[in-house]
C-alpha cells in the first residue's frame, strides 16, 4: 500500500498553479492597458474610383472641412502638404468635360467654418524643386480613416490648386517635418494619433480590378510577397530624396526567347521612387533599349511614346510579357542584396487625355520619358505605373524603407501590422505562407478574452476540486501493512515499477492526454504531475489537475475519461503520437 500524501501534494500543487495564474492575469491586464494606449495604424479607404488623365489610378477618400466634403486623392511621396482642387480649377467652359468628377471632387473652402488663409507675407515653404505660394495656402480640418471612429487633423496645411496640373489632388507623404505653423501631413498625423511617421502603399491595378492600398503607421502583411534578401533599405539623408535605390539592369522577359537584359554603361545608377508621376524617367540609352525590344516610337509633338493600335497588337510588343527592374540598396553594393521587380507589360499600356494632349479623345501611350543631356547625372525616376506591382513601406522615424512585390489575392484576410517610431522594424514578419499576425487594434480584445479564459478555468478547477473533495470524504480506505506501503511509495513517485502481486506490468505515461491502462494489479508510473498514489476499493480512475491513481482491489473497476484523458483497458493499446494535443 502506498503512503497517502494526497493532501500535502494537492495543497502544494494548487498553491503553485494559482501563483502563476495570478501573475499571468496581472501581465495580461498590464499588456492590455499598454496596448490600449498604443495607436493602431490608420487604413485609408480606397475610393473605388479610377481617376486621372494620364491613366486609370486608384484614389483614396479624404473628408475636408466642416461640411466633410469627400475628395479623392493620390499619394505624393515628395510633397509635405495636402493639395486640393478648387472650383477655379474646373471652369464652366474648359477643356475637360465632367471636370469635378474626373478630378476627384472639388473642395469649396467658403463652405467650411474652419478654413483659414495663410498670410501672403509669410515666406512660402519649399520642398525639393517645388515652391508653395502663400497666396494658395491655408488650413482646414481633414478627416482620415473610417467614418466612425474617425481621426480629425485640425488646422492641417492645405495647398489650393486652380490649374490643370496636377489633374488630381494629392496627399503629401514626405517625411519632412515642415514648420511649427505649417507641419507636414505625416507630422500632423503623428502629433494627433501618436503613430509612427510611416506609411505603406501599392497603386493597385486597373487591369486586375484591384484597388490600391494606403495605410498610415503600418502595413498590410497580406498585400506583398516576402523578399528573399534583407528587406529594409536605408533612406538617403543627403539628396533630399530619401526613397533612393540603385538600378542595376532592365530585363525584358519573353516566354519564348527568355530574358534580354540592358545594363547602364557606367554601372548601377541611382533611381528614386516618385508617386507624383506615372512615368519611368530614364536616360536616352535606356529608352533606346525599350524602343528596340518593344518597338516603341517617340513622338516629338507630344513628347510621349504614343502607341497606335497596330503597335499595340504587334507581336514584337506582345513578345515580352514582363518588364523587370533590378533594384538594390545604394549603401550595400553586394550582388546578393539586389532584386528584380517585375510588372506585366500590358499594365504599362495606358491612356492619356486632355489637357495633357491636344485631343478630344484619349491616346494610348507607354509611360516612359527621356531625360535630357543636362539631367544625365540626376537620379532616374520610377513612377506610379510601375508601382502597380510594388508594395512600398516607409518609416521616416527609423529612416528605412522596404520594397516588395505586390500580392493580389481577394481571398486573403488583411493583416495590419504596426510600425514603431522607436523600435527597429520587423525583419519580415509577413511571408504569405506564415500564420496571420493579430492586428494591433485587436490586442485589447485578445487580452479581455485571455482574462475571461483564466476566470473560466478557475471556476472549472474549483468545481472539480469540490467534487473530488466530496467524493473523497465518502471513500473507505483499506491500508496495507506499513512495510509494503513504504516499499511502493518510493517506486511509484519516481516512475519505477510498483509491484502488487505476480500480475503483468503496464506503463502509465503522461502525454498530451494521459493514457492509463489497467492490467491486473501491477502498474508502472512515469511522468505524472504531483502524482499521489493510494488504494481504495471499487473506485474510478480520473485525471484531475493533480492526477489521482488508485489501485483497484478487484478487476471490475470502471474507467472514465475526463479532461481529454484517454483511459483504456487493453495492455497493448497504441500510444498517441507525441505531438497529439486534444
């Protein structure tokens, strides 16, 4: 007979279990409070429209002024400010029909009680090669994010556009801070919401009917394909163009003849990402390579590579199904840091219309521009057209950005991930094959669910303990002589064989679900949690928090299954697999 030490072991076990449960509850609650204070990324809804006079571009909804006028805007990486089209930009008699709708909506500053015009005497801010005039600048409230809850950016600097260029208004995503009186858009967002000065963007694709994606303070892990090399590039802090890469080659990919490459004669050349233009701006030599492979023809009148229907249908153009750019980190010239980013050639066949061309109908064109001889040393430009198949993430607080291939899959659930303003960015937590990461905005809910689970576990554990205590009080114990109790106690608790006669031996193993098998009156106990072994007559075997194994005097005992424990009556029963976790 084994010495009955159940009371002391059970009390010790319960004490340790509840000590850890209390710590877990405290930690989860504290984590929930911290998470609640952390701002979640802001998803800017795609408008569902395709706007622009140089191609169909996916725009994004913003609400401006006290009247909450909805305007559709395009991201501009090189601007600090929000540019809106005014009524003066759509005269009653003009070159564009249905002007207000085609330009993404008109902003009527006179309807907003929050509009303030900046003084003309104030020195206008400059950004790159642009200059914002004070006469066209003021401030108003701009609402971003979902309708409810929404985020209001009060006194946000706004540039009013009354000409035909740019054709569609824009939201400035430059990382510049601006000034105290005229903070940049990203700075204002960070001050208002406490998110990092960061964003992620893909242009979307009209041919696929896939809208673009714009997120402030994070990125959508489901919208891009994981990179095979180091994903984060350092921003360029010297040129004023932080999103600078180096272009090593241009690849023309044919399904029949393979890959034809063109490389810059002087080696890899700097190239910047610029969403304000649809064009690839390249050297004349690079443009000649496109002419040779695709049959493009430069039109001096329009200064465009226009495409006739005959050229569009020509086998030479359709032979190369993909165009790829070899891009890499300008600070890491090693070959293994370079990647090729491709787009479908068909997606680069766009349409352009008035007033960019003097035509009453749209003209098909290829978004490629020649840089002049005086611009030979300037960085080349990768414009919005190529961003249909790129997913770009920029974190200006960390001074890094990432480039990845855009992923189009309507069946994938969005996975919104936060970018931190102080902690290093994640290496790449978003491979399409990896399990989804919980969105930051759901952490508080996850914490509440975890706390509820702990409470429910406590209630169930308490109930089981009360039932066990009640039944124990009614059980008569039959003790064996002390000598046999002493002999069996040490063996049972150490996992050795405890012999109760001449019957066969059977092992008891504590796996994911405990398996207990009866075989006469001899058992081997192994890997049991705070196991207390004692004898009673005609009782049942049950698996509790502290397992209680009873030696059964007669062989007609009942076997129960509780808490996922698998209890069998066969000596040869197959053990469950080691990773089994019911």
